[in-house]
């Protein structure tokens, strides 16, 4: 698939739109709105996934902090028992 720069894509799309009749424009508009809706859903799903990963990261960091303190707690308890 040939990759175009955004400006090239917009120029070619502008030429297409200028040559369309009303029915073709309406069809293109519906297609674009459907694509927009799909992209919004995808964006929402990605935002949720990011949020979930951030929450998991916070939870893991909290667990790591517990494990970092554990040796000190064990050491303190062993000193108390001596």
C-alpha cells in the first residue's frame, strides 16, 4: 500500500470532493461519519485500557513497597525475639 503524506492525501481528497455530485457527497459523508464513530469507539477503548494499565501499575508499585518493608519488619521481629 502506497503511503501518502497528510497534505498529499488532503489534496487528492479535495479534488475528489470537488468532482462529486450531491448523492456521492452524501454517501461520502455517511462513510466519513461511520469512520469517525468507529475511531471514537477505538479511542474510548484505548483510553480505558490505558486507565486499567495505570491502575495495575499503581497496585504493583504498592505491592513492591510492601515487599521492600518486609525484610525490615522481619529483622525487627527477630531482634525483639532475641
